[in-house]
C-alpha cells in the first residue's frame, strides 16, 4: 500500500506541472516541443498567403509561435499539415515581436504615439523595426543601413528619425532581399505575438500599435512574396480593430486562421502532454488499451483520436467514471470539458490544462 501511495504522490506531482500553469510564455523550449499538439485546422497558418491568426486568450497562439520561431520545428509541424499549401524550399521563422532588446518598450512607445498620432508614423515605426529584425539577411546593405541598425532598440525617437532620413533605402534593401530569397528558393516568416503587451495594459497604445502594424503589412504583403508576416492577434483585439473600421484589416483577414479547438483536440492535447512530459505519467497512460499512438522523432508521442470519447479510458483511470457516487453526479469525461467552457460554449487549452493541474 505504501509503494502505491508513493507512486500516486509522484504522479500527482508530475500532473501539477503538465502545462507550466497553462502559459506557453513560461515554458522551456524542450517542454514546449514535447507538449505541442498539432491541430490540422490550425496549421493552415503555414500557408504563405495567411497573414492573420486569430484566437482568444489561452487558445495556443504563443505556443505555436514559439514552436516555429524558438524551437525551429517548422519541418516537424509541417509533416502534420498534409492538406496545407506549404511553401517550397527552405523556410526561416523569426520573431519580430516580441524581440527582446531589439524591441521598443512601453515608455518610449507612449511618448512616440502621443507626439505622432498619424497612421503613417505608426506604419513607419513597424517598418523600421522589421529592418532591424532582418539585419542578418541584409549584409549587402548593412553599411548603408547602419544609422538605423546601430541604435538601441528602446530608443524609438532615434530609430524613427534614422529611418526617415534613409529615405527609400529601407524599401530598396527589402526589395533586394525578397528577390534574393526568390533566387535561393527561401522564405522568411516574421511573427508578431503577445501584441496585448504593446502598451503595458494601456488600450490606447495597444490599439494604436496594432493599427500601425496592420497598416504596414496591408501595404507591403503583396509587394514581397518571400518576406511574409504572421500576426497572432487576440480575438478581442481583432474585434475592436474590425469595429473601428479598417479596410487594412479586411485585406489581411480574408484568409485568416481562427484557432478553434474541438473536444477531440483538447483531449488529444491532454493525452500528448501526459505521454511526453514525465516518464511516470507516460507509463501510466500508455498502459491503457484502445488508444493509437504515432511516434514523431521531434514532437514525441501523438495520440490519434477519431472522436473525443476515445480518451475516456484514460480519464476514467485517472479520476473514475463519475463526479460523485453515481452517474447522477455527472460523467467525468464530459464534466471536465463542460466545466471550462466560456459563455459562448468554447473550451480552450489554457483553462483545461489549469483545471487538471489545480485538481492534482
């Protein structure tokens, strides 16, 4: 009995940490890689023509952005997107925001927006920082662009001033890079995530920043064929921007990807995390019969569920069949999802993972 209690305690301790408290921002790259569950409908964002990726808080935007940029697992993820029009040739994924010390910061952004309210200034701001992000690819123009590239990332005023003084040099440099990428059969994808952090909670700054970003890529998405953007936008930010008008957003939103999670996807995510993030949990889950697993050399074990009810044996082994003494109290495998649905019936990964961690 003591041995089982010790084993049970270790399993519960592991279960408390299957999702980094449900936040991808705080997870290590190795855990992000093993915990990531590829949803085929989401992977349409790999299509070069898709610019906008929209999802509510906790829907997995940051996780997939980090899988592609920091973990550099584009090829592994692409294997699970057979129906997607994938780019030919080599693909490089880079984070344009957040970008560490190369990014602008809140105080400077607030001062910049308060002094320049025009959309053109906001568009140029994002253009200037894109050039800085792509500095490694712009070696042929590095000397000409040095007044812009040598500045500290937080010095927004100096950066925008240098950008303005360079005239047409930045667009010429990126045009030349786009041609070079086409010749070399390469793509560069720049991602923009965590845009709600732009203004440190100030909605005016956030909206102004998003408006400038959308205006910039609306103007240049058709000009460059090999330099492509992926803008990960929270649903509420998208709705606010859409209601404010904006033909710019309409242009980018035509082929957008919405991060919608089915019940099957959510249980697939849970099983994948259980099977990959801890050896004890993996043994516990893989002992359950009736579930088919696929082994991916980079993403680990992936459950192949035909329907969400296929996960029922694992859930019932962990918790039991009922939420109380009998079925009148509710079936566990239904209750877990119903308990985290929001007011419009959506169940999302973050609250689902948090529910399991808190219960453990």
